[in-house]
C-alpha cells in the first residue's frame, strides 16, 4: 500500500513537471517578457500545481468519498483518476489565474483576473492534462490489463468456492433455519411462477414487467410477471445466493458459469443460456465482498 501511495505521489510530481516544462517551452501568459524571472514564476506554478493535486486528493477522499485504493479493482482506479482530472483541472486553472493577477500583471496587463483569462488558462491546462493522462494511460495499459486479468481470475476462484460450499450445505436444507428450496414468485396480477431456487438463472427488469429466466426439464424457459425488481428482491431476500448485480438484474450465483471483465465493465456469464449479465459499479464492491 505504501509503495502504491509513493508511486501515486511520483506520478503527480512528474505530471506537474511535464505541464510546467510545456509552459516553459510555449511561454503563455506573457512569460517571454519576464526573462530570468520567468523561471521563478514557473517554479511558483509548479508549487501551485502540487498544492492543487494535494487539495484535489483531500476533496476526493472526504467530500466525494473516493479514497485512494489499489484493492478495489482497475475500474475503480480509472474512475478515480478521471474524477481527479475533472476536479484538479479547473482548480489549478483558478490558482494560476489568481497567481497571474497578483504576481504577473505588472508587465502584462492582460494577466488581470477575469473570466476570459480563466477560460484561456482552463483550455491550456485541460489540453496539457489530457496529454499527460494519455501518456500515463498508455504507459500503464499493460499493467492495468494484467491486474484486471488477475482480479478476474481471483473472483472466478472465489465464485467456484462459493458454489461448492452452497452445494455442500444442500442436504441440510430440511432444517427450519434454511429457506425452502421451492418458491412462488408473485407479481401485481394473479400470475405467478413456481420454481426450484436452484433452477433460477436470473431475473431482468423489462419496463413494468420482470423476466424470470429459469431451467425447466433441462431447457431454458422465460416467464413474464407484472412486478418490480424491488418486489422480486423482497421475495428472494432469504436466499443469499440470489444477488442484485445491476439495477435491472438479479442473478443466481450458483448458475454463473464464469466472470469476465474489462476496463469498462464486468459481466456474469450464465450457464445454459450463456447470457452475459452486466455488473454495475455500485454493485461491484458488494458482489466482491460476497465472493470474498
């Protein structure tokens, strides 16, 4: 963890240094008229850049509630870095505008604080930040992919262990403390679906209906009920193996063939139907905790 934090700090320092180097080459904000004092201003801008990174980290951790974490998966890291850029870019642009106003407006009247100067600075910093972001994305692409593959492998192992443990406790389900193996799913009309919990594949929200996908005599069947996902969730809450993985999907983890993922999304590939069920980011951590 300490090594990951040290690496993150090094990335922020290198990124800020790259932006300052670009400013030194192209000399915006009238830097060319300051001669040797321009280097003093560039050093001050470097310090402001680092301060902005520190302030953005505080905002992400305590306000946005996204602490720096390297054990929540690749998707979390990418999402956090994107939010970091969205917060840090306008913040550092504002700090630079304030610095231009108080420290660089003596020789350049155009450095006075204004909306135009802020937008000008924002465009320059956004372009440089985007370029830096692309550099790091390409640099760590293979590392992200490797971490993602390893994470998916571990999740699949945990899934197999969970499925094995569920099979091991099947003989004890006659105990009153265990939920019944059969259930009747009811909707808002007189229609209902009787099924064995072990035969349920997944449930999908489709408009005002839910689609119940299950096995019947070895074949995949679909039943439609006029109901909400909340109603299905309430009726199935006693079955820990049935989980909500997306706002529109509930799945039977015992019927998941394997987990696949990429930097954009995770999917649960179901047995028998081979349908790929998406896992939303909001439900990913809960699913990971359950499998763990």
